[in-house]
C-alpha cells in the first residue's frame, strides 16, 4: 500500500493526522507526520523525514504532502521526490489527505497523482451567505478567472 508522510509547519502535520484518527477511529497504517518547528535545521529535518519515510514505506510508493510551496517544510519534501516512487504535493488540506488515504490501496502511484490533482479544487468552496439556508457553491473548472 502507498504510504503517506505529511511534512508541514508545526503543528499542522500532526493535527492533520490527528483529524484522520478522529475520522477513522484510529491512525491510518503506513502514515506519519513531521512537524517542522521554527528555526529547525533543515538538514536534520530532512534526515528525520527520510527515516520516517523508510519506516512506513513497504516499497509500493509514497506520497509526501506538504503545506506551503517554497517554505522550509516544502523544501524538505521536494528533496524526497523520486519519479515513479515518491510523489510530493503541496497545499495539503484535510480533503486532499483523505482522498490520498482512501485511494492509496486501490490505485498505483501514477493514477493516485492524477486523481489528487484532478480533484484538488473539490476541497475548497464558498458557502452562500443567504439565510436561510446556506448553500454550498460548487467550484466550476470551466469558470473564468
């Protein structure tokens, strides 16, 4: 099964995994979180990330999720990317994490990548403020910016 490593600014990685514990009534197998603390040594954090990744990866592939592209956690995650073996996504949120966890046992890594990218916008929407009741506005991929 594809393993999942979350690398994010403290306390986001652990909090996201904690949400999964709440939703699934237990921690998902082959999943781990690494919170990057302020002023952490990036080289040391990279070694810790590699160690965590090795512990949870059974050779089926790995997804690394990070928060803010260009920030320290993402720079650490980017160094772990390996074509066809380790996919790195930035902009992690709970819907994205749940998508990965729900499909990682059924899809090969390349198909999981495509699914996550295709559905990334589904986790973000706007609630109309008309009362009553509030309606969800579904994002449209064809909407012009």
